[in-house]
């Protein structure tokens, strides 16, 4: 996802006219001398940064001019776009250690997996291959967050916690969780594979609905117990509902099953009137949709209708060339760095199907971002504070 760069010809007689082609916006730039590896970085003002680097009064600037360095710039409208441009460029030029150079860490997930027909809930970081990629939820902001949600969820059910490859037999020593009645004890052949699979399916349903289905059933049972004057049973059900709600609260709202991790990131563009929609399908970033919003001009059709049609067209193109159901872990790493950061400069709109996308909220957010961008432009204009 690397757009066409702005090239700057560097020579000993470089002038301000040569630098006029460099935009005064945020972006990513690359410096390269001869066959040496390129240097890549981002900055809030490309023209100011490039002018300072090429200043002949500095040793670096003199060296760059004498060796006719290659300078390329990519103006960007958001930090998400800068991260995607840097990722594509560094991966292209440093295929062996690009993750280390970018300091990009793979996110953490929770997976319902395991061999021998007895799955368990576990934290993972390296995703399995496509044929085994179902039943993975994430990304979580940290390993502690993933582990905590895993523990809260497992405590509600009777799945095994052991990591061994099970070969059930009655002489198996078992573990403390079986003694505490917190495990179905499949290692001791206490239940059949079908009975254990039924419990695993309950866990899968809990993860898919984020506990809503279980909360509703427990609430109905509590109501029936109260109506029949069985207050002891109602109190026990109430405590269980509190445990379910604690598990739900431990999961960030962005966490979803990766086979259905779809959404749109809305960020600013290169001008106050330009905005970009960054679709993500099954954890993979797609090419953005650029939208120009001239708020004073009359639009031939409502804005939400135009956004709906543009996104539907782009996603249809993406689905035709989709590589497969396996989510891109590195794309999710970029998403996690952007979404969970304190410097996030956009909004995320998740959906399972495109028809589920909240277009009203999207247009409202777009309008607020446009007003803020226009206000910042007026404030930055000389003489605007008279």
C-alpha cells in the first residue's frame, strides 16, 4: 500500500524552487545515498524537514548534496496512513528484519483450539494456518488483557486447562481443577468426546455473542426462580450473572472473531475537505476510498448514500481478489498500534456485513471531523484572530 512518491532532485545548487514541490503537510520521507540502505522516517511538515536536512551549512546536508542523494516524500493525511506507507516501504527494502526495524509487535489473541478432540481456551500470538484459523478472537491491547479475559471466561465453564495431548483413561491422575469440579475431567474418561464438545460449543457461543446469550438465559432463570419464591436459587443465579458481566467487561469492544473482523477506519486526508475510508476485511487492510466533502456546495445525493455506494463498490473489488480466509497478523499489528494508542487520529466502525455499518454515526463523525478541520484551518490562517 505505497502511493506514488514526490521525488526531489538533490544537487549542489539546490534552491528553494526545487523544494517547492515538497508539500507542507505531514508525511513520510526517504533519504538514500548511492547503494546504501534508505533512511525512512515521518514528520509533521515535509517541506520544513527536507529543507533542514538539505541545508548545506550542516555536514549531513552538504554530504547529501555532493552525492546527489535520492529523496522521496509521501504526503499523508493521518498517522494510520503514515504507518501503512512506512510498513510497505520498509517491508519492500528490508524483507528480513522489517518487523524489528518498525518495532512492530504482533497482537495477542484468544483461541478455542487444541488437539485430540478436546479443545481448550488459550492465548496465542502466532496465528495458525488458514485451515485451522476458525475460533480466534482479538486483537487484545496486551498479553495481560488477553490472559485476564481468558481466565474470566474459563471460570464460567468446565473446559480443561491442561496443555497435554490427552489420551483419556481411568487411571489418569487428573488435576486440581477436576477435584474442584471446574473441569469435566476428560483425561479420566469422565465424559465422552460428544459431551465435552457440547461444553466447548457453549464456550464458542459465549465468545461469539460476548456473553449476551448466556446473560439473557440466566436472567430469565433468575426471574422464574424469584416468581416461584426460590430466593436461594435466584441469589446463586444473580452471582453467576455478575461473574458473566465481569468477563464481558474484561473484553474490549473492538475484539471480534477474526474470520469476521471487518470494519472501516475514518481518517482525515491531505486537505480539510478530504477524508479517507480504510476498509478492513478479515483482518486485512484494503485500498482506501477517498471522499471530498465540499460542504457549501450542493450534493447530487445524500452523503450517506454516496458513502454506502463507494464502500460497497470497493469491498466488492476487494472480495474478488481476496487471498483467502486467513487474517494478516501484521495488518492487525498495525491496527492494534493505531487503535489502542493515545495518538489515534480517526474513528473505527466495525461491521459483520456491510449492511450492519452504522452510516448515521459515520456521517455524524465525518461532519464533526470536518468542522474541527475547518476550525483549525481558520485558526492557523494569519490575521484570523483579529
